[in-house]
């Protein structure tokens, strides 16, 4: 959606939900891995955002503010479930274990999407909540690393590390799946 969203006597929630609802739900679902928590996060994001919508805002500004509220709500859901958003360094997969040990050349006979999809779904679910969040916001929603760092209240370097870990782990899992029998 381009242009500006205008507020007359109040926020038009229907207009906001139509413009951003599916994407906000998707982000919350990526983070929480739960439909009910994603729905709750979506509702809370719009309820919290509408009262503070002042005047005429660019749709990009509205989008980033909504995502920020949705991320915060999704993290709240995870904390309520007892999940650790920021695992200790010891619990993370060591970087040396994520480095490709052997260059794998994928030929024309690569696995089909039907074979690859479960591997990617397993990979995504296996990420810690912060890496899942960072990956979804950067790679799916194309939000800058700097903006993500502000949203999740972490340094740009910490966000970069999460993104790198997610990418390396994805590559490692796909390489293991597609490795040719020797």
C-alpha cells in the first residue's frame, strides 16, 4: 500500500487491518509458532496502535510501528510460555559446527520442493525465538538490520549474529539433505 493513512475522528481499524493484517499475523506466527498466540498478537498490535495514530502518517511508518508492537507482543507470549528469548551463548550451536566442512555441488537432480519444504520447516522451528524473529523480519519482510535492532532492543551486531547463524544453519541442513550418496 502506498501513500498515507489519514485519521479523521479516530483510527480506522478496518483500513489498517486490510492493509497490514495478514503480514502482521504472519510475523507473529513466525515468532510464536502458534496460531492462537499469533491471533492475540495481531489483535493487540492493532488495539495498541490505533489510539496513538496521529494525523497523517506514511504507510511505511505505520508498517514499522505495527511490526514493532507485534514483535513485542509475540515476545510477551513467548515469555508467558516460559521460552527463553535470548538463550545463553553455551546453548547456541557453536559457529564451528555451522561452517561447511565440504563444498557440496548441487546438480540438476536436486531435491524437489516437496522434499525440501519439511527440512526448511524443521530448520525454522529449530531456531531460537530471536533468530527466528530476525530472519523473518530481514529475509521475508525485508526490514533493515538497523530497524530490526531497534524493534527487538538489541545491538545491530547482535541482530547480525542471529541472522548469520540462521543462514548458516539453513545452509548446513540443506547441504546435508542434498548431499549425494558417495
